[in-house]
C-alpha cells in the first residue's frame, strides 16, 4: 500500500496503455490533479490496483484509517467515472462486488485471492466457488460486466480462463 508515491510515478511516466492502475488512497496528491494529468497522458480508464481488497485482520483495520478500504476505492472509481474515465473495480468477495456496484461501478474484476492450492482437486473446488460467486452476482445485477484477473502463475494452479466471465484481465510481469 502507500509506502511509495505510486501515483506520482504514474503521472511522471509516459503512457503505458489505455488503463492506469491507480492507488486510490494515495496520500501524496490531489484527486483532481491526478485525473487531469491522466487525461493529458491519454488514459481512457482507471482501475483500483494496487488495492485494499486483499487486506485482512489488523492490517485491514489499520489501513482503513488512511483510508485504504475497498469502499473508499469504489467511491474513488465512481468519481473517476464522473470525471470521464472508464473504470474497472477489483474485488475479492461478494460483499466487495456489491459495494462496487452500489457505488456505480458496473465493470468488475474478480481477483482469485492469495491462493494456496496444492492439487487439482482443491483447484477445482476454488474454481467452482469463484464461478458460484460470479453466477450470484449476475443473478443480482444484470448490468455487471465481470472479468477475471489471472496470470501464468494463477493458470498453473487452476484454469481461471475457463470461468464464465466477460473477459480476462491478464497480469504479465515484465523484466
């Protein structure tokens, strides 16, 4: 989380694509200035990554005071949408997805979480659980477009690309 000035590096780097991965709880600058600069750089979308969705326990409670919480991020994304950006809201749980939708974010990215899967049987159980979460969201709100976050590492553990989603957000680590 905000141990470095993540958004300043984003503002000072040449555009890397259409989407900016923004630290919503950045304590080092104004939201208006950030949105303005991202428009100048040519970004069309913003997502909440890095995100507070993975925080748990005492760390989650401590970070919420700055505020670094999923709810804060979803409200930030709603303001980014109002400023003219497309948005993608990362979520980990049904509750987080519902918060994102209530805030006005209808493009969601399901992060599978920090996985500890040791065999194909446990991978299949997690995959089924993720699909159940997706199906529940679709039954509750048909305006939601749901994407899955994946990477080569995630695909080795389970085939997230087999989920019934609107697309895959692929994390490709570059040297």
